[in-house]
């Protein structure tokens, strides 16, 4: 099969996982359109449309929303919508197509008890600023270490990254706390 191989027993083609012969983008496995985030709200009755939130919000049913914000700056995007003080809603990020996004400063800033689940991997190659992106996301259940490793290992890591994972997962599982303890303090982790 030429460039075919396996990784952890999963078939790969050109370095990407294959599902039933279809190549899946590991940074966008939900195949979301450009500049789109998919979130799941705990409150399935909350209507995010017509709230004046940034971007276009489209309901997928059962509390699942696709947010399309066609801008290379996602600065405070979630903070200024469902993370905003008057609208705080428990949610998890199911996936995103962030290709081309350069700024995620304060993306989920002060999420505290409102961001749940695991932070998914997403395209970080164009990012230059992730300052306080997941600051105080106390109940994140994981994903922060893999995201840090991905960003810090890329050819051009984000130059501004202080506080990116400060207190991330602090009130969550022991595993999530252990992830943050392996992230350097310069990125907001607990490692020295």
C-alpha cells in the first residue's frame, strides 16, 4: 500500500488515521467547516441563537452547537459568549477546525466550573498567542498535556503562551491534575 502503516494497531495513510478506508484529519476528526467549533452544553434547553454572541451559532440538537467565527483571532471567543459572566453555561468542546487561527488569547479564560470534558487536539500551527487560553478551567478532565506537547513541539510554537494552562484541571481528576503538573510553569503548568 505504498505509504500505509499502522500506529497503535490503527491503519494510517500518509501519517493520518484511516477509518474504513477514509482518511480522517486528526485535528478535525468531526470534519467541521473552517473556523468552526462544536460544543455540547449541559443545559440542552439553552438557546444560544440571537444572544449577540460572536460568530454564527447553529443548533445540532441536544445542546450541541456549531459556532462559526470566520476570523483569525479567536481571542476571548468562548469567554465572551457562553463563558461570559451573565451567561455562564457548562459545556465541553467536542472539536474544532482552527486552521488559520493565530490568536486564542483568553479563549476559555476563567472557565472555572463551566468548561468540562477533555480538551481536544486541534490545529495549532498558525497560533502565535495562547496566553491564558485555558486559564482556570478547573474541571477539565484532560487533554491539556497533549495539547501543550503538540504546541511546544511544532516548528513555530506560540510565542505568547504564559498562563495558557494555569490551574487547568485543578478540581478535576487526579489524572488531569497530573497532566498540568507536567506542563512547565512558563505555560501555566506546575512543572518547574
